[in-house]
């Protein structure tokens, strides 16, 4: 450990070298894991795009059914007064 005197610290070349070796080891571990992370992120992006596309398709079908229902209700509303007049 570095000795402290008067607020200063003494760091030896050996301590710098050991820290540098630890840092190098950490950087190598990170560098080795990057290709795997890229593949995982690509897979996640593909799945997300597929799910979004599927949801858009479902929403379009729901909207189409809603408009068909509204058209049916409008047709019934238009025909009902005519039928009531014919029955009276």
C-alpha cells in the first residue's frame, strides 16, 4: 500500500503495473463478450420487429371489424324508420 505523508501518496511502479494488468484483463473479458452481445441484441431486435408487425396487423383487423360494425348499425338505423312507416 502507498504510504501517506503530509497529504501525498507514494505509488510504486509495481502497483501501477499490477493495476494495469487487472485493467487489461477486464478489457479483454469485455472485448470477448461483445460478439455474443451483438448476436443477442440482433435476435432481440428481430423478435421485437416481428412482434410489432404482428400487433400492427391485429390492430388493422380490429379497425376493419369496427368499421364493418358501424356500417351495419348505420344500415339498420337507415332501414328502421322505413320499416316502421310500412308497418303503420
